[in-house]
């Protein structure tokens, strides 16, 4: 069975780092006591960031703001 490159140890580690960054920055923002951004949008952003072949965390906050923050 062939494993997808998305789930290689390096990609999983990158996904973990991206999630930590996004959750710490956007996961705790509240708007009238309600989370400003959904966990779903944060997880989808992390998945898309990694699956698009990005190899570092650089630019992920801007990527979230450009593509996911507007829809919340």
C-alpha cells in the first residue's frame, strides 16, 4: 500500500506547527463572547496549506487572513 506524501512525517509535523500557530492566533479571538473564527476554518486552512506543497510556516497567517478569515 502506497502512502500519500501528505501524511509523511515531515508533512504531519508541518501541519502540527501550522495548527499551533493558527489556533493560538485565531482560535482564541472572540466577538461578543463567541469565537470569531471557526475551528473548521482553521483546520481547513492548515490542510490546504500543507496540501498545496508549502514547506514552511512562513506566510500561513496571511494565507488564513486572505482565504479563510473573510468567510467567518
